[in-house]
C-alpha cells in the first residue's frame, strides 16, 4: 500500500510518498481502508518537530487525522 510519511523532522520536503507494508490486525483490532484524511496545522507542527514533548511520534510517521475509513477485517 502507499503512504505519505516523514523519516525526519523538517519542512514539506521531508514528506515521502512510499510503499509500506499493509498492517495485520492483532487481537481486538480491526484493519480499515482510509478513504480520506486531513492534514492540518497540528500535523504541520508535528512534521516540523515543534511539539515533540506534548505529541511524541515514532519515526517514520504517517501524518493525517481524522480519517474516513471502511472496516475491512477483524484481528483474531
């Protein structure tokens, strides 16, 4: 599947459109298909590394919330 992610903090040039592995849902989780997402000011500040304290992320990070999704498969 494809995702826009960043592997380091910085300006918009750090965003990469890349292939990523499709996650496998675990026990008590579901896999969803994202139909739409948003990128807002908070996402921009996360990408730039301005709010690492209050909103820490693990790199690489896929920005964009909230999301519109379809349920695909439960985890077992």
